[in-house]
């Protein structure tokens, strides 16, 4: 029973990671797009930087959630 509950929570965290990563990358894209426009950059340098930062933030949040789930299951 406890293993099933752990597996369901892990599945919920994993499936929410996909949407969270997409949202973070999209937000990074639009912020970068605005900064590219504001500063007049020809190349999409800010878009790329903020998309990577968004993706890294999503991965970090995923790792923290999985770690917390592991700590709670050890109790």
C-alpha cells in the first residue's frame, strides 16, 4: 500500500514536471524576446539565455520535489 502511494506521488511529480518545464521555457522565451526587442539585438541571444535559465529552473524544482518525496518516504 505504501509503495503504491509513493509510486502515485512520483508519477504525479513527473507528469507535472513536463508542464512546468514547458511553462518555464515559454516564459523565458517571451522575457528574452522582450529584452531582445528592447535592446535591439539582431540575434536571439536573450531568448536563448532565458529559455536555458527557465529549463534549468524547472529541472531544479523537479529534483527538489523528488528529494523531498524521498525524505518523506524514509520516515
